[in-house]
C-alpha cells in the first residue's frame, strides 16, 4: 500500500508434459501475470487492512476509520 492505493500483483506458471508412443513427447508451458492498482477512499484505517488467499480467491478487508462522535454540547 502506498498513499491511498493498493497494488496487487500475481503470477501463475504451469508446465505440462505429455508422453505419447513412439518416443513423441510434448512439453507445454503456460504463464500469466496480473497487476492491478486499486484506489481507496481516504477514510480507511490502513493499519487494519487484512488480506487472505484461499482456493484461488484473494479477499481484502479494508475497514473504515471510526468517526469521532461529536458532543452535542460542544461549543460551535
């Protein structure tokens, strides 16, 4: 996190090898990358951001800052 933005980067690499008869082999390589920048509102609590990654799903929990309750008897 930098300022009010979060940068998310991920990469995936996979290799497959298929053996066929008569000594014929295919070897495949796959790779992909992802890069995202998400702008957040300014009223978040950056110290309490949580991230989890489970079953291929990234979950970000970005809590808001608690508003200070204004005393109704406070002078204006």
